[in-house]
C-alpha cells in the first residue's frame, strides 16, 4: 500500500491529494499488498507465539487489552482477510467468465 507523509510545510491541495491518491491506487498490486501484509503478520505471530487468527479471537474476547500494537495487528489482519477474500472472489469470477466463453 502506498504511504504518504505530510507535514504543515508540505500539505497538498485537495486536488493534488486526489491526484496522488488516484495515481497510487492505479499502481497498486493487490497480490503484492497481500504478500506484504502476510509478511508483517508472520513477524507479529513469531514475536507473540500465536497465529493472527488466534490473536484476533483472543483480542475480540478482550483478553489482549487495547494497546495500540494490538489494535494495529487486529486491523492489519482484518485488512489481510478482506483483501484475500476480494482476490479469491475476483479469481472465481474470472474462472466463471472464462468457462462461459469457452462453452
């Protein structure tokens, strides 16, 4: 995912921001983003000795607390799951469409 860093000295206009965001979105590779998220999650899992799925279950049950690192981990894992689902849905759609065109 593209990252932008702004300070009071370099704040873009709303139009410049729209262009930056649009350009970043056009160049985004969902598979690369999925792999980046997966690598980051693997690091967290190794540090804490539990899978992201186990962590999220415990986090949702209130067992992990509300430390910003845990909030971030939960958000990253949810983003990972949503992106993985979107990619999977897109691939299923492509297969279905290609099957129809071959018929």
